[in-house]
C-alpha cells in the first residue's frame, strides 16, 4: 500500500512538473513579445516624464539589454508569417501582427510626446540623447560604412534593381 501511494504521488508530482514546464517553456508569438517590449518602453517613458534624465538612462539600459530581442522578435514575426503557405491565412496573420504592434505603439503616443517634451526641456537629458545618437551612428558607420544610415535607402533601391534584372 505504501509503495502504491508513493507511486501515485510520484506520478502526480511528475505530471504536475511536466504540465508546469510546458506552460513555462511555451513562448508567446513573436509579435506578442514585440508588442510587449514596446509596452515596456512605453512604461519607462510614461513613468519618467517628471524625471527625463532618469528616463533616458532607463531607456538606454533597456535597449542595451533588449535590442537584440526586439530585432529578433521582429525577424521572427516575419519568418513566422512567411512560413504560412496559404496566401489568405498569410495575409490575415500579417494583419494581426501589424495590429498588435501598432496598437502597442499608438496606445503610447501621448506618453511618448510628453516624455519627448520633458527631454527637450531638460538640457542634461538632451545631452544624453545626443551622445547616444552619435555613438549609435558611429557604430553603424563602423559596421556598415561611413554615412550608411543616410545611404541605406539608396543601397536598398540599388539591390532591388539588381534583383529585378
């Protein structure tokens, strides 16, 4: 009897663990994750209108930790949609992703405007933003070539023309 009870308890614990792990290991769709990351950024902006320097710093830390996740979620969203072979289902899923992502961005637009104004009104915050922008631009220029951000549209147009020929 004791062995049977131990066996039943063991099976129940194992089943509960597997069920719990399944829930923990399952990932949300990448467009849901991406919208959530935009919500996180919105929260930082919303919560730091009165403290724009702190907000700019928090945005920098968040992006330093999650920019790869953001770009990955965007790429994974595209890949997920492109794996759908049925054109109608493909387009419908793309619209769902668009709506999720845009909903997150548009819901925050007032907070972003307030935060941007607070940053603009704070010389120290402006200095931090300018410094970050200059460093980012330098990084992209080093990785992709001088003035690459300015040249990307022309480079893309050239590549598309080469593919079409």
